[in-house]
């Protein structure tokens, strides 16, 4: 059975958004932990492919945790109750991007903890990652995923290029499982676009 969506308001400083608890249906008893998926197969990189370090993405405190963020009306901000990400969101996105970049033979993506010598580095800022109930609480929300990526040389930090990607998709239902599925899809589409951009930069080892 689909998880119904319940939201809890977030307080920012002294601000409290009243009425959020009744925005959406009550939650189901048990909480659920969600991951982001990629569903891509790694390929053998080209001989001499440059090594790219994938930095941990940056995000505001609001969207940089394990909460699944929803917006009742594009002004108020809340979190889905009885549901959370398996890890903090930047870490999940970092792993997703590593997996997606692994399907590109033109580059070799590595995590910072690998200790590998890298030619380049890519940094992603998470601008948006939310479900917006723009058509009312009973209707499926609009999923908005936005990233800003910068690509630079590792040794000199000279900037090579920047790219912004925003993806919007309508969830099938106003439920946690449907929202997460749509977030997962939009995330893969956005990160794939960034990976295509990186692999097409004609980089040198």
C-alpha cells in the first residue's frame, strides 16, 4: 500500500508556519527509508581517460539532511513525516553521480576518499530538491530538482566551466512513495545531463 504523506512544519529562526500539520493526510504507522537509484551499468573507461574527483555536493541546511522536503504552497516549507532518506541527501546525490559518470568511458570518476590523484574536480550545489503542492493538498505535487555544477582543474583550481540544470516532473499521486519515485527519476535525468556535459568537455589526461 502506498505511503500516505504527512508533513511537519520547519521553524526557521523565530518563524513558524501554522497549519502545516493538516495540509496532507495522516501518515501510515511505520516509517520508510528511501534511497536514490541510478540503474546504469559501468563501462570500461578509455585508455588514458582523465580522472575526475566528485566533491560532496553542497546544500542549505534545509535540504542537506535526511528529511524529504515538501512545500504546501511554495512559501511554507515542511518535511514528510515517517519517511526519510537513507543518508544525508548530498551523499546520496554524490553516489548517484559517481554511478552515472561510471557509464561514461571518456572519464573516470572517483570519490575524494579514494586518495587517487585527479586531473579535474566537479562540484555540484543542490539548489532545489522538493515536492511543491502547487495544485492543492489533495493533488499530485510538482517535483523540482535543481543543480549548479562547476568543473575545474584539480591542481590549479582554474575554472573550466559551469552548468545549471533544473528538472520538473509531476508525481503520480500525493503520496510519499510516488513523490520519492518522481524525485528519483528527476534526479537521474538532471545528473545524466551534467555527466553528458562533463564527458563532452574533451578533457586531457
